[in-house]
């Protein structure tokens, strides 16, 4: 079972947040059960972490066995676009105005839906509504 990982999981680990030890266990378990992957936008977001340099990020990913999927084919972009359009329509209908969520979240969700079996995130509500086929852990 391949697990895609959201940026906030790795960021929490690097920031030594309260759930860091459970994140280490969850990542190890996911690696043993089929592998762990991040998509290219997660890689980019990781580079923005205050403690990260490109060499730090690359070394971390290699040492933890997390693969980076740099290839985001047309089907991923289409899935992200459909989910973002549905979200934008919900915002407009609810008088919430323009979309507030980052478009990158929709790419992460689409990638996990189409290239992994589940998504590990610390913000499951962000993905549950927009990607109903995606298993979120």
C-alpha cells in the first residue's frame, strides 16, 4: 500500500512538534507496507521550511526512503482542476467569496488519489471533501 505524504507531516517532524514520534512510527510503517512518496509540489514546499536547504531535504528523503514523484501527468492536473473547480463553486454558493485554499493542496490530493493508495496528512478535513475516493490517514 503506497502512502503519499502531505508537507505538513514532514514539517511537523522537522519542527519537533508533539506528534513527531508518532509521525516517525507512521512513516516507518507505511514504508514497510508499500512505500512512501511525495509529489513535486510537496518537495518544493519542504524547501521553504526554516530548517531546510535543498541538500537537507534531499538527504532526509533518501535516508527515510521517501520517493519523490516529479512526473505529474495530465490526469493529475485534470483531477486537481476538477476538485478545485468544485471547491470554488462551493465557496461562491456559500457567499464565501473567492477561493481561499492553496491550489497546491489540490495537486497533492490529486496525486495521492491517482498515484498512491492513501494520503498521510495532519489536516484530513482539507482533503476528505474534495477527494472522496482518497483514503486519508
